[in-house]
């Protein structure tokens, strides 16, 4: 989706973000929020900094929520995380395939170190859609691309 280039256009069209192509006061070339013209890169930095300075608070808050919502938390974990792990562990692979998979993960680490851009190993056919954890179903892509792709084929 193409973003509007003016805040007024974004507000009129009902968009939450717009992109001017002009750097913010901190030098970021990022989207801006339509409601307050704030730079999204600055906002991400502020959030990360706040979390880093208040990690104990957020850990306690998370623990408290998990305890108060134990059934919801367990249901989520049992369906999402456990299913992915189960699929990976149930896929029969031989030693050569296991080695090929290991090489994919090593490639991702090497590319991250060489370029400074985080890379992930992505399942072309997602595990959540029944894809296998086999070498031919893996690709190394940037973390941004992987997170945007989510579980789409």
C-alpha cells in the first residue's frame, strides 16, 4: 500500500501513517503517525529504551497477567508454540537433511554478522499451514521480510 505524502491527506483518507521522504529532527527517514506527526523510528527507539529501563516492571506485569489468565496462557502455548515444536520433531529427517538444516541456520548467523542486518531462517511453506521442517522448505531472508511474511506462503 502506498502511503500518502502529506499528513492532511492521510487524515482525510483515514490512514494512520504517512511518509514525507524528509528526515525527522533525529535524522530518521521513516513513516510518521497521522494523529501527531510523530516519527515511527523515534517512537520505536523510545519504547525500546523505556522497556530496557523498566524490564523488572514488565516481567512482573507479565507474570501477574499469566497467573490471572492461566487458562488463556496455557491454551495459547499449547496451540501455537507446542504445535510448531511438535511438527518439527515429528518430521522424519536423516543425518544429511539435519546437517543441511544446520547449515541454513549458520548461513543466517553469518549473513547477520557480515551485513549487520538480522537474518532469519524462514519456512517457505509455513509449519502452521502443514509445511515440513525439511531443507528444501527453508530459506534465509531478512528478519523484516520474515516478520512481514508471517505465515503466508
